[in-house]
C-alpha cells in the first residue's frame, strides 16, 4: 500500500497571505486539522490545529480592544506555519509513512510530485483506517 492508495487527493490549501481567521474558519468548516500552505503551485509550509492552538485565542477573544483583536486575527498564516515540512511522494510505502509520522510526531504528511507540487495529504487517521480495513479483511476485530 502506498501514499497514493491512502491519500486524500487535492487537499484544501491556503496561501501564506491567508489570515489566521480565514484558516481557522476553513479548518472548522471543513473539519480538517492540517492545511498545506502553497504559493505559486509549490508547498511552502504547513499549518495544523496545533499551530493555531499555540495562539491564545481565549486571550485574544477577551480583549476589550477591538482593533487589537482585528489585528491579531488578520495576521498572515506565514507567521505561524511550519516551513520545515516533511513530505512524501505518491509511491511512498505504508511502512515508511508510519515511520515518518511516528518519528516526526506529525499528524499528516503532504504528498508531493516534482518536489513541491501538492497532490494529496496522508494523515494518521488515513493510516489507521487502512490498517483497520486490513484487519477486518483478515477476520480480526
């Protein structure tokens, strides 16, 4: 089994200029936890719900100063994204994907072609579903 078999193709992406508010809304509305950040067709970073949770949104929301709140939420995602992204290719085998997820302690890996073109994303949930399917096929539960 390879990344091509596991991945969600054509994942939702954001530009580095997208605001925290826009990406937060996107993740909430689509119920996703990882968004590749793409500029001119190339992967430049990744933002996760963990990256956003590092922001003290409770503190931001409690601000009495509306201007400060607007300013905070209009921060470009470029300021919080991880630009050191571990990627895989469509041919990457399941064992290597699991190893990368575990060793790197990340929840998802962008699947890229030609070095930086995002064609999919594989999350730990995708991997667990594939393993669950294999167990069910083998008659285990």
